[in-house]
């Protein structure tokens, strides 16, 4: 079961990283 929890945690971290990267790229594309 521990491996299952580890996979979930890794998936959440990966999702957060991708979401943060998308937000940063969107903010960077907006002209200020």
C-alpha cells in the first residue's frame, strides 16, 4: 500500500509543478 500512496503523492507533485509552470508562462506572456 505504501507504493500506492507514493504514486499518488508523486502524481500530485507533478500536477502542481505543471500547473505552476502553466501559470508562470501565462503571466509571462501577458504584456505589462
